[in-house]
C-alpha cells in the first residue's frame, strides 16, 4: 500500500461509506447476540456455537471497513462484493432488520466506487516480468540437476 500522506485527504464519501459499513456490522453483531440469547434460552447452550461464528463474520466485516478506511484497494473490492451479496439477500424474508442490514452494505458497495473516492485507493503497480529461464535440455544423471541451453 502506498503512503497515505501521498494520497491526500480521505474523501468524505469514503468516510460516509465506512460509517455505514460499521453501522451495519454493529447492528449485525447486536441482532445476532440478541438472537443467540433467545435461542440459547429455548434450545440450550449448543445453539450458541452458530451465533459465535456469525458474530465472527460480522467482526470480519468491521475489519474490512477499517481496511477501506485506511485506503486498501483490495478491501474496497471485497467490501463491494460482500455489499452486493448483502444487497441481494435483503430481498429474502424475513423483512425488516434483514432488509436494512442488506441495503446498507449495498449502498457502501456503490459509494466506494464513485469517481470522488477513486483517487484515495492506490492502483496496483505494474508487474515486472522476469526474463524467461533457459530451456532444460537434459538432466545430469549423477546429480539430478537440470542442464539448460547454453551450459
């Protein structure tokens, strides 16, 4: 990643997108925790395991938001992918909080790719091609090392 000072100030649209992403992640953690308490009282302690996994996923979403806040282009890509998937899942029942938790990341997926946000995320440097190695023409029967053209 390039030096953040060289990129200039963080665009407001990136700050708003990350705030919405964190709001969505916090709401997801909170709703999962409440749901875990209710199902644990009803089904017993074993039902807490899926809730812990889901909370871990929500925490990962929050970490991705932090990486976008710092200017990671790769994190921006994954936020857009996960936001698009969340947006598609927003239209599945039950409606209500599920819809809101899907629409917010969908909005973030769009906000991180608006033209005003692009200069903040560094482009990948061009890859340097290695020169091709000489072709192997035989193998040394004593050492097993390759014998290349020009040797």
